[in-house]
């Protein structure tokens, strides 16, 4: 084959490729393919999104552009999917389901002819739809039972698509990718909305990791929900603690109310807090022995009480039994007064006197 013919073939192939790109509006960003369909269609990428941040920019090519949006949680055959739709002509943002129809709508004044950015944050079954660069969600809705699926675009036609970005925010270790946003605070929602200190988590390369040392202060084998408050939006994630907790036992079976209680730990682990029936109490610790003063025990009612320790290795619990102290009272010594003796003698003498009198009277009558 001559060089001129080879050039002609290469040029033809290149032209065909360019034409295909122009016809389908193919854009690739972070590995996500976006298709601008000519008709009212849906095109999917290969991503199985469950917790993610997904965004794209849609530019109306003419005055016929009506609506554009992001599809997510879609089945391969598109029998089921959700979509975040911007209705340009209607002036509405719509969250819809392919079978259930519109789930939620919100009014929004779109700028005619300008590029429209739609951002969808799907996080722990909560869908948030953002328009433009605003950090306030236009729609926020819980999708019960949402379990992920493919993502893509739904277009009415008359749009070009650009700057498509898809970020999976799940990290296999149970932490979270913050998508480059500034982290303002981290809160343990399960543990009474406790705000984590700076040393209890770290942020490297956009990945937020909760400190293993902090996790070991929680309940063992328990799922905790954390919330990262970022400069853009809140992101939730779950961590299940995986360690063997220290154990605690009471040194004796029963205590009296004026006794000091001694609890024994299975290891020399620092105790930070002690609760009795949910109320914080003072204590002292000497290595693996924890002592509760008699004053604290004296304030308790008789019966069984739950004791919970907050330690560097779990939050073990035990039960203590408190009883009233039984005092042995000796019988008082009663001095002998011989009262009963004198009574007995009086009765006996009365009987003798009566008998003698009776005998005298009987003899007189006979004479």
C-alpha cells in the first residue's frame, strides 16, 4: 500500500473517531464516561456507586434544551434507577425514581443559556442535590434500602456535557475520602455526638482515618456512625470496632453500705471514667485495682448495681450487690427482784392460813 493511501486511511479513521465523539458528546473525567444523547435517553457508566460524590456540567446548545440530570443506583437494563433532574424550562429540581415517579421537588430559578452544574452526594442512603457551586443542598432525601448501582446521565437533548467527576468516598478500612474538602470537625454520632479531638483522627491525601487508639476506648465489636463536617457538606461513615476488651470483676460477692469496693481489671489498663447505674462516680486506681470509696457506696440503695468503666481498652461492665450491715444486739441483763418468789410464798401462806382457820371453825361447830 502506498504512503498516500495509508495517510488517507488514517485520516479517515481519525475523522470517524472525531465524528463519533461529537455525535455522542463523549467526555471522560476521572474514568467516568458521559454521553450527551440526542433524544430523551439515559447512558450509564460502569460504576457501581453506593456512597459517592458525582457531578457534571451541562451547557444548553440551543433553546430547545429542557432538562438534564444525573442517574444513579441504576440496574444494567435500566428497569430501576434514580435521577437528579434539573428542569430548565419548568424551573424545578426533581428527585425521581423510574418506577415511583417524583420523590421530591424544589423550585429553582435557572440562568437561561448558561452552563449548569449538578452535584449529587449519595451518602448512607441520603441523597443530596446541589446546583452550581452552592454548598446548600436544594433537595435532601433519604432513600430507604438504597444499595448502589450504576451511574450516568439523563438528557432531554440540546446539551453538551463536560467536567464529569465521580468520587467513591468509601474507604475499605472503614474511614472516608473527603473529596478534597476542608474538614471542620469529626463527630461520633453513636457515642452521644462526641466531637473528636485533633489527635483522635488524621487527614492525609484527602483520606480521613480515625485513630486506632481512640477506637479502642469504645465498646468492642460495635458499629459506630461518624460524621465529617466539611467545607462543602456533611459526610457520614461507619466503623465496627474489632478488638478484645479488658474485663472487670468484683473482688467479693456482697458489700455493705459502709464498705470500700474493689474492682479487679484483667490488665493494667488506665481507667478514665466510672459510672454506677449511669451516674459518674469518683474512684481511685492502683495498677489493675479500681477502688470506690465507702462514701460513694453509702449513697446507694440496697440491691444490685451496674458498674461501667471507660478505659484505654474497651468499656467493661460488672455488677455489685449492696446490703445493709446487720448488727448483733445483746439482750440486756435484768436484775433479779425475787418478786415471783414472794408472790409464791404469799399464795402458799394464804393457803395454810385458810386451811388452819377452816379446821378451827369446824372443830368449834362440833362442840
